[in-house]
């Protein structure tokens, strides 16, 4: 039972979907009378919404649990992907003060806390197996304090089963929210004054395939476009889900933000096949160049893995060469992390020193591509969503994913303005308001 003013600390690790769900938890608990406090402050209850996509993320979750326990709360309640995949491991950290909730149970947290005292929950593991997750939980009515952009969660889970990925075990199969629920949530964001909606999901490109009748992401985007007042950004899409229809819609839409994040993982055809990725390096390149042809100023990003089991120097050089030949403008480079339950969990590892060398080489290439993209913005006219003040300047995000600084009055915060880029210094873009 939550008494009015009960201090509760909530913290979320991981992806945008997890961040949406973490924001919901804060909002839902506050609506029950809780006083939400920073996670580092003393509290009666700590709620930690965890990630498990890498071993480092799981370790960070354990670290935060221990830090919360040191502050002697009545209960530390752990949920999220790490909780879903390793509940017994979490419970052993302190069976007298820790409880574990799975993804499905996460959305019932206010109801659970109404029905049970903190003492009743200590030591409990309430986790529905991921294989039994049959529907996406309704889009939580969430606000994002301090943010001018809203994240619209439209899909959960993944059925791809890539050889290295724990997400299907943590999130279950791909499940779509109905279009009616999504439109309702988007309308609430519109009424709250948000000027940009980021459409997000665990496997966004699979939205609608499990609905009856089936729909496509293009159906969703057309429905959102019919609502007035905000621009639309996509989170991440697989390369074989970037359809010509979607690109044509983006060209015609005044609301679409030309920003594509398309995971690559490897430029080696052999490794892509071993990973379970169903595209070739050439197919990846062709799609990126088609995007660049249609959207000359678009930001194009990619996730790239180094050190996948069996990766040779030849495989790595194929990745480096593909990126060098591509129009990519930024990279997220990360080393392979063995995850329990995946196909390659026990596979022989690439030498860690070699993995770090390769990662550093790719990061340097990514920095060079990003610098070149920024420099190309001089003289361009951009639409910038003003997010906050930064010293004596305003700071905002352009439609093509650039942080832009310019002079202007504070009342512009939360509004979209037209900016001409007048100077680029390193990765800092300066403009003037038109």
C-alpha cells in the first residue's frame, strides 16, 4: 500500500521503449500519492527498470540494486529485461528486501502496491515467462517532464531470433498495439503541447503484422500524419523494412523527420548469415544510397558490432570498407557481449585486445563521418525544436538530428523555429533565427 507522501525512487536503464515504460511507472506511482524522489536519495521503495541487452547493462543493474540496498529501504523492486531473464539471480542479492516483477507485471505495479504491503512483496518473484507474452500492454499515458519530444511506444517484443540477441528472451515475441490505442496516445501528446513524436518499438518495422487484419508501418504513419501539430521521427528500422512506399511517404510528408537509424552489425556476408541477419552487405548499401538520393540532408546512423564469435580480420575489414563506401553519418559501435540463452553464448571469443582495436578504428571512422556531415550543414536552413537554454544561447534539435545553438528569447522553448546554420565548430552547430 502506498501512503500519501511515501518516498519512492524510480530509475530506468536501456532503450527508448524502456524509458517510456519507466516514465509511466513514475507517473502511475505519483498518481497513487507517492512522492517521486531522485534514485540516489533515501526512499522507502526503489523501483529499478533494468536492461539486459549486454553483460555490462546487467552488471549496471546489479550495481544500482546494491546502491539502493545500502540506503536501507523497505523494498527494492526490480523489473525490466534483466528481471525478466534472471529473476533468481536478482533475488539472491538480498532475498529479505528485494522483489522481482516481469514485463507484464510491471504495468500492474500500482495495482500490486494497492493490494500488498512492501513487507508482503519481499522475496517475491512475479514473472510471466516471455514465451507467454501474447499482447502488447496498452500504451501508457505518459508525460516526459523536461522533454519537448514525446516517445510513442507502438510495439513490443521481437521474433527475429538473431544468434547473439537476448531481446526475444527478455521481451517475448513481436506484438503490436492497435492503431486506435496509438492514435489516442498521440492525441494526448498533441494536447499536452509536444511538437515532435518519436515512434518507437523493440522491432518497429514489424508493427501491424500480428493485427487482424494485418497492417504495415506505413498505415500507422499515415494515421499519425492526419493529426495536426507535431513532426514525426522514427526510432530504428531494419534495412529490409525500409520500403519504397515508406520512403515515398516521407518525401511527400511535411511532418517526417529525415533521420534513419538502420542497424548494420557487420559488413561481412559470412558473419551476417551466422548472426541470423537476413540481408546482404550489398542490399544494405543499396537501401542507404536510395535513402540518400531521396533525402540529401538526412542523418543516417547504424549499430555496428565488433568481435562476434569467429570474426576474422578479413570480416572486420569488410565492415570497415562498407561503412567507408556508405553515406552513413554516425555510428554506434559496440563489442559482442555473450548473453545467456542465445545461440552463441558459449562460442569461442575473439581476443579482447583485438576487439578493442577494431572498435576504436570504427569509432574513429564514425567520428570522421559525423564531422563531415556537420560541416556540410553550413548555409542550410533547418527546422529546430527548441529544447532548453544553454548559457546565453538556446539549444534545439533539427529535423535531421543535429543539436543547434542560436540566440533567441526563452519563450521559444518547446516551439519549432527556422534556423540558418552559420558556423560549425567540431560537433557544435551554430545558427541564426530567420
